C-alpha cells in the first residue's frame, strides 16, 4: 500500500464537543441580540421587556452581540472555546450576582436586571463555567 491509498491515512477527527457547545452558545447569544434589536431596545428610551419578562437595553444588546461573535470566533479551536466559556461564564455569573446587590441608578439604567435577567445570567454563567472548566481540566482525548 502507498501513502495515498485511503486505508493508509489516519482517521480524520471531527470538532471537539466543547467547540460545538461554544458555537451553540454563541448562536444563542446572537439570536438573543437579534430579538432585543427587534424590540427596539437599541433605540434608547429606557429598558424594554423581551418576552414580557426579561429587561433589555441597548447596552445589553451590544454585550450579547459581542459575546455571541466572540463565542463563534473562539469555537474554531477546542482550547479557545474552553477558555472563552470559562471567562464569559465568570463574567455572566458575576453580572448575575451583582444584580442581587443594590446598585446605583446609573448602573441599573444602563444594564437593567430584573429577576428573569438575574436568573438567566446566573444559569448561563454557571453552565458556561462548568462546561469550559470541565474541558480544560479533562483536556482533549489523547491518541493511544
């Protein structure tokens, strides 16, 4: 057999599961940003409600848009996807915890957080932290 025959080639591996999760979370944030844009949150005039319960603003729309774009970009590599999940998960978990504290009006006007937003930030942040940290700790499968 020569090296060009199909049986002599090494099996091609697909993307790592953490890359798929990073892409899925990135697309989720991009869809969320698009829905926020449809409510007119970016036009200003104070916070708007998405689905009748989630307070959104122009700043949140920009944050979700940038988070989604960064997730899609970072999902090209398993290591970058895992690092993104850890960093973004920590940021969203801190944002959720900050929503539990009394914040100045300047902060709550720019980044409105109601109960639904706090729960969403805490849930997404925790899930992203667990997925990213689990992958970084486990690492990719090593060939035998």
